[in-house]
């Protein structure tokens, strides 16, 4: 009995060790299963969002589709099944670390704290954190948030950023949190929040898809400049190399520039409203000098 128990325990430990090893060798996991699981977002502006009924789209979604095609060719697979797993700001890192998803193609800021747990592909979009308010709001800058109700999204860097500004400027405002970006925007839309602090393109994307896009505006100076990148598991250099190689190819052949224009300049579904957000100097610099530097390497001008 003791021998059987010991044998079973050893087998279980071997299974766990094997699973842990597999999650740090994403290419082997993909090749053996014939499947890749892509973490997708439902309301991350033009970077990644859903059109409903299981249809996902956006800039990072399209970039990831091309990455997956390149990975399929690298592995010599004639077919590669793609599964889409919706993730939120709160659960995206745990689901990546535990192997539920293999790659997250959303709106995640690359920062030094997250880099302790996950890895990031080379940056293709550099964001400015801004403030969204209703069009008739008197709020013009962060100083005007005093005594107001401000919403951010749970699990985002904007939560910490908002608190830092609150302490630094000695302001007194009520802070509430939406479970995802669409929930945060709903709090602004319904009047339960006076302002929504988040990545500028996420704000612009939610405004563009709202019932009344002219009813909102972005105000104030950028609160932070942040590199937004595709997220990968940590300590998996082979998969990161494959992803970064695909990104470099897409930059070199003009795919990235075309996709950027498609999602940030031209009208986008479902309302066919244009964000009119040409690539910033920081974003163009990221394309010209591909890197995975964290937020801490960037400064607000």
C-alpha cells in the first residue's frame, strides 16, 4: 500500500512538473496540441474589442493573427486552431501564467512591476493616459477633479497613476472602479462618474462606439506615457523570439503602418466612427527602434 501511494505521488508530481515545463515552452505546447489560445479583450478601444457573438477585432488582434500565422509556418503546421479566451484587466496575468492562454493581445502596459511576472513582445503602440468627461463638463484638467467622482478600471496602471496624482496634488476626489473598460465608460455615461481616467485610445474607442460620440471629450494634459504591448509568459525565450520576429516582419513590410491607419485613423466598426489618432512620435519611434522597454523608460513631456 505504501509503495502504491508513493508511486502515485511521484506520478502526480511528474505530471505537475511536466505541465509547468510545457507552459514555459509555448511553441512545444502549441505544436503538440495543434491549438493556440489567444487572450482577447472586449472593450480595449481600437487595440482590441468585440463586435459581439464571439467576434473579436482591433489593431492588436490583427497583429496577433499575423503572429499566429507566422508561428504556424515556423512550426511546419498546415493548420493551427485558434481559441479565443476573453480576459479582463484583473485576470489576464493569472490566466497567462497558469497556461489558460498562450498570448494576450489586448491593451496591457509593459511596466517593471508586471515584468516580474510576465514578458512582453516589442512595443507597437505607445499610449498617453488621459481624462474623458461629458461634453458639457467644466472639467479641463486633473486639478479640476477635486471633489468629483472619478472612475478607472480595476487591475490597470491608471488606478495607481490616479492615486499618485491624488496624493501629489493633495486633491480630494471619490474613486470608483469599473470591472472592465465598458463598465467604467457606462459609469461616466450614466452620470455616476464625472470623469474616466484611462489610456487615450481606450477612451476614444469607447466614445466612438457610444450612442452619442459627440457627447464626450478628452481633456487635460497626458498623465502618463506608457508602452502597450502583447503579453507573453515569462522565461520562454523561444516563443518571444518567434513573436518579435513576426512583429519585425510586419513593421518592415508596412503591415503595422497599414493596420494602424485602419484602426486609428479610418472609420471603424460597429459605428463607422473614426478616432482620427495618427501615430504619435513615440509610437513611430517604437517602430523604428523595436524594443520591449517598460513604462519606467518613458517620460511625460
